[in-house]
C-alpha cells in the first residue's frame, strides 16, 4: 500500500483542504485513516487506544492543517501531531 502524501493528486487534496474545502478535508481523513491506524496499532497494540488516538489526531489535523508548509510531507507531519 502506498503511503498517503506521495503523489500529485494527494498533494492537491492536501492543498485544497488547507484552503478550507470541507470535501477535500473529509477525503483526506478518509484516505489517511487506514494508514494512520496501521501505524498506531503497531505502536499501541491496543485497538481501542488506536481509535482514540486516531480521532484526536484527525481533530488536530483539522485544526492545524493550515500550518503545514510542505503538503508533500503530510504523512510525516500527521504522525507527529
């Protein structure tokens, strides 16, 4: 599975979400969620905790996405927040 953040269409989606497009924000979360949960389950080994952390991460993503200066680095940024 290709990581989110690697192709031009995904980068355009990030930029559109940064500009306030709610549909793009929703699509971004939908596309990133499986990869984020895969990453978190390896860290936590706990499905419930993974879901809680993922939810908090997406709330932070919505709040701070406009601060991401390099959309092509979305995945690394998402893992840090």
